[in-house]
């Protein structure tokens, strides 16, 4: 039976639209290419970045400000694996919340890459390669955006890390904090968020001079030295990066 509405993409734009449409009585489906719902914001954007910013802020307060306020807890130790787990739990709760709301509001979810092949026809290619064509009266494209790439710069998630890499992999995150020679090409407030999280864990890690408020992509930074924090050389501290 054809749908009234198919929403392609389940980020904040897509899932709110789909849920509201279903509440208003439309037979609605969401097509999502990723394994979980919630798009950039819930999986690799707002939620994980705020979880890591919050945790790193507390770490900085505990290390640098508590003493002055008469709270003596000694030098805090960072357990990166536990911090990433804290972030993962936040993400997990949120994406499951969207799945719950889909179910509750009778929004059908279909996993795969959606493509409009004709008016009122959405082809969905599943992970196993199988395709199906769904019919619908209306289509909403809510496919969001992806990490912007700069020509000639390969985001390897090791030396050059995207916000997606930094929020989803402790290896990339750890590399971003500890690399001895790095430049911050943050072109947005989001990149600046990641860099401030990095700085908090390594006092020597500083944003290079020249970065404007609108980002430092127009001011490629000179490499600078950053001391590897002691926790990073210890596997027990949760750092996946071998000392090189
Ligand atoms: C690090 C970071 C931090 C951020 N922090 C904040 C914040 O604090 N506050 C704030 O307001 N915003 C924040 N944002 C921005 C916010 O994440 C985006 O504005 C928001 O996610 C956009 O929602 P959307 O639904 O338009 O797209 P997205 O969230 O990008 O969702 C699009 C969805 O469509 C899916 N999709 C794409 N193509 C297809 C296809 N062909 N078939 C099926 N599915 C497809 C994708 O897999 C994805 O799930 C942040 C972004 C980043 C990167």
C-alpha cells in the first residue's frame, strides 16, 4: 500500500517531521541509511560533542580550579575509555529514544539508501544490495549534510581528524589530542568545540595563532609542539595510541 509520506533521513529534521506527520494521520515511513536513527546530531554531532565537552570541562575544573576554591581532590586522572563510554551511553539513549518514538507513533522505518527514481517513487537500497521501490504521495528530503572536505587534504582520521572521527573513535580523538605536530583547520564552531575539548586534556595543546572567530581555514597553522600527556602512554589509561 502506498505511503502518504516518505521522509529520507532520520536526523532532527527528518524524525520530527515524520513523527508529526504520523500524529496528524499520515501513513509515514522514514528511510535511513545508517544503522541508528537521529542523524548527525544524535550520533556524531550535538550529543556526543556536548557529552565530551561537559566531561572535559569537569576534568579541567577539577584539575585547575577546585584547589583555589578549597576543594582538594589531588590531580584528577583521565580514563579516556570510560569517558568515551559515558559519551556512547548518551548517544545510545538518544537514538533508542527516536526508535521508540517511531514505534509509538507508527512511523515505519526502512533501512537503506533512499533515492527518488520518479515522482512519488523512492528506491531503497539495503545494505545487502537488495532494492525495493516504495510509492508515496509526498516525499521529504531530510538528508542533512556531511563533513566538508578541503581539496588536497585527506581526512585519514589519524593525523587529520573530522568532527565525526573525533566523536566516534577514541583512536582519532586521542590522536587529535596528542599529535606532536598538528594544525587546526577548524572551519566552524563545531571544529572549535573539538579543539577546546582536546586542549583541556593536554595543557600544552593550544589552538594556533591566526585562527579567526570564523575559523582558521584561511590561516593554515604552523606546526607546534605538544607534549604527550602521561596518561596517553599507558594502555591502562584507555589510550589506544601506541607511543611513537
Ligand atoms: C560536531 C557537531 C556538533 C554539533 N552541535 C550542535 C549543537 O550543539 N546544536 C545544534 O543545534 N546543532 C549542532 N550541530 C548541527 C546539527 O547536528 C545539524 O544541524 C543537524 O544534525 C541537522 O539535522 P538534519 O536532520 O538536517 O540532518 P542530519 O542530522 O545530517 O541527518 C541526515 C540523515 O539523513 C541520512 N541520509 C543521508 N542521505 C541519505 C539517503 N540517501 N538515504 C537515507 N538516509 C540518508 C543520514 O544518514 C542522516 O541520518 C552539530 C554538528 C556537528 C557536526
